[in-house]
């Protein structure tokens, strides 16, 4: 966690990072405004958010309707309908919704943050999921809450994760183009810091609820448990990703974090953990372990925002 505190800059640097998209260079971070109340840019930002939400949830509804009616294994040309294909389409529907919203309002995709940015943010994004994966799963193995499947299985899982990591990154890019590419920077133009930190994660979690409730996106825990712990995890992670997006000015660190998280948790740690009755309540994306990690990330982000005195960046 020391890396995270180093990552949080001085008050002036934080304010500049949070305002990279406005063109404003604040002299005093405490009194800084992200945009003036009557600024047309603020109205445009709200319009982009509105179009994004309408399109993203409309696309999600269409896909859920298709999933409910089309049997798995149905062939569409060269594509075979499957849960994996449905998940990929759902993730990219978020990105398409964001891109369409930008084209409608801005006639440009400039908000997406497609520049490379500083390597330090990508390095942080690549390493952090490995660190908290170890922090959650090694105690599970140590205290026999789930059995470690062995070194040979671990080696095979790592090889598989490396091979499939481009697919995880590609799928993650779809979601991140919407949530962090469009929603976060435009929300930062219109809302207090607390909303920029926590609202994207709450919406991100809500977007997954139909999967959990109706399409078996779970590992066997009761649905109230899954919803609560999954939501806490995503809201905390999203606060960190909002910070990462605004500080770097790039979407690439968020894509890296999201893709590596999915690859490390699904393809490595879950795969090498032989479950007992209690394992699913501690590990996996629906367990208490990652929920605690997510809450810690969210708390570190928010406590740093408050300590800098910019809880209300609109002034």
C-alpha cells in the first residue's frame, strides 16, 4: 500500500490531474473549480453522460433479451452463441455506447484518453491485482479454507493466463472505454469528487446485477451475499480507477488493471484453489476477501481526497 500513497500527489498536482480535461490550471487546490457553473462544457458533459447511460442500458437490455430467448450453441454464421460470447458483447456494448455518445455530442473521440501516458501508472495497474490476489488467496490456502492445487497446476495456470491475457485485455477495453473513458472525465466536469470516486462503481455494479440474478454469474453463494460483496469490491476498485484515469489522462492504465485483474483472479488464483464449502465466501470476485481489498482501495482514495481539502471540487 506504500506505493499507493506515493502515487497520491501533492494537492496542486492532484487538482491538476483531476482537471486535465478542462484546460484550467488552479493556483490553489482548495479553492479550485473544475468548471464554471454556466460553462457550456458542463452542459455538454451532462449530455454525453445522459446519452451514454441511455445507450449502455438499452444495449444491455437487448442482450439480456437475446440471452433469455436464444439457446446456447445456436449458430450465427461463423459465431456460436455462448455465455462467453454474450459476456464479450456485453462488455463491448458499454464501449460502443460511450463512443456513440461522444460522436453525437462532440463529433470526436477525444474524451476517451487514448494517449499512452506515464508508464508508472501502467506498471501500478499491472502489478496491483497480483499483489492483492496473493494477499487474499495465500491465507485461504494457509488456513485450509481452500486447498492449493499444487505447483504444477500453478505453472499451467500461469501459462494459460499469459496466453489468454490479450483476450482479457480486449474484453476489458470495451467496458473501460465507457466507464472510465467517457463517464469519469465527464462526471468530473459536473460533479463533486465523492461522485467521481464512487458513482461510476455503483453503476458498474448495478450493470452486472442481471448477470448475478438471472444468468449464473456467481460461484454458489446466496444472491444477497454475492450482490453485497461484489458491489463493495467494484465500488472500491472503481474509485481507484477514477483516480488512475484522471491522474494519467489515459484510459490504458484502467484497461491494464481490469484485464490483469480478470486474468489473474479467474485464470490463476481461482483455478489453483480447490474449494471447500467456505472457500467461495472468502475468495473469488463474490467473496469477502476481494471486497475488503476493494473497500481499502476506495478508502485510501477518498481519505486522500479529503485530506487535500477538495471534497467539493466545484468550489
